[in-house]
């Protein structure tokens, strides 16, 4: 079973909580204390969902989620510091009878939630390079080499007979294969499939166009992953409509 089969994609926290945040924006003018209380709960649930998405399976709390996310570099330290400060507010509200959130703090909490959710507003469709240049597994390797040289591509998705993704061909594969073929005079007979190493599919993670930037970053942190290929449903069985590399993500950070 490869990495793409093991990966279970869940709905991104930003998508789950946007509508609830919109309700709090409307509530804060008339009932700031209630809006502030709900904002802290929303923050706690949001960070818990984000931590779960990153692999946390422990007991849920605002403090525990913050500590876990800091260890995963999931959010900037400045935002995690601020989230951690709200842990004290959460504890005070839970253990002090009659204590309420002030209007100023309620507005601050809502603004902070907006800032967090904006981090996930950038999606794969914003990051990807569309019009992916790809090669077929049965194509002559010399054609793939020419496409790489002519187009300046360092990597090319390899597709099977039905358009499914078979792996990612990188420059090193071509150099190694052609060098080997030169020695036995078999360059003309060599295909792209002949040059693909056994782990060619592990270089790829498939994502849907509506996946978040966070999921892209998570995928590109994995060992051996060279690029994210974007397909309509995030399936390897479909041809790619876009590609994201480490450089694409770097330019948007």
C-alpha cells in the first residue's frame, strides 16, 4: 500500500468553522459576553480539529492542542503564543462563577479567529501550476528527455494507458537510464517506464483543488515527496490538472 492509499483526507477545519465565525461577528454587538464565550469554545474546537488533522489522538484541550501544534510547526509561533494566552482566559471562565468576557476581549478573540482561518484560505487551486506537462509510460525515453530540456522541466508526471498516474520521472532517472542504455546501445528501445524506479509513485501525493495550503505543506514535508499532483477528486486514477512543488509553496509563504 502506497502513501496515497494510506492518506485519509478530512474536511479542513477552516471550511468547518467559517459559518460559525460569521455568526459570532453578528452576535458580538448585541451580546459580547456570549459571543466571547462562544469564540473561546470555537478556538478550542478549531485547534483541536487542526491538531487531529496533524495526527494528535490525545485528550482534547486548548492547551494540549497548542502544545502539539507547536511541535508540528503547523502555525506561526506568534499565533500559538497568543492562543496559549487564551488558555488562562478559558480556565478563569470555567472556574470563576459570574465571570464574563468583556466586549473588548470578545472582539479580540473574533479577530484572532479570523486571522487563523485566513491562513487556510489559500487553496491548492491558488498554488498549483496548471497545464501539466506529462509523458506516457510507453513513450520513448528520448522524447521525455527532449521535453525536459526544451521545456525546462525538472520532473514530469508519468501516465498509464488510461491516464492514471504511474509516478514522477525526475532528471536523475533520465540520466541514469540513458547512461546505462548508452553502454549497451539500447537508447532507441528504452521507454519512460524502463527509467522509472520502484519508488516513483512515492514521490507523489495527490490532492483535490480545494485542499488547503496546510495539507500541501504537510505532504511536501514527507520523505521522498517531490511534488503534489492535483486531480479533480484527489485520486491517482485521474490525470493531473495541476502540480505543486516545494518552490511553489515557498513563494507563497
